[in-house]
């Protein structure tokens, strides 16, 4: 599944519901998720993901198998 800024124009409650639905659909279908977001709060909703990359100016600045929010944000 590709989710490009899936919560960009949603309020906080709707955002949480949408992210929960995305997680559920991916889990039930054993689907991979490519999530694009500028919001660390959205990324935090996906704690425990298998792999991630943080890209800034077309370069990977963080990546790995832990949470993308575990280290300081890119400035």
C-alpha cells in the first residue's frame, strides 16, 4: 500500500482513525506499506515497523529497523 500524506488534511481524531485503518488493512492482508509523511507524529503511530528510511533533500539521513522517531528530527 502506498500512503502519501494520508492525514495531511484531517483533524486529529480522523487522523488516528485513518492510521488505525491503514495498519489494520496492511496487517490483515500481510501487505507492505510505503508511508510518506512530513509529520513525525504520523510516523510515531507505526512504532515497531520492520524498516524505515528518513529522506531529506533526496538523501537518506536515517534508516534501519527501529522507530523513525527514536532519534532526533532532521533539521
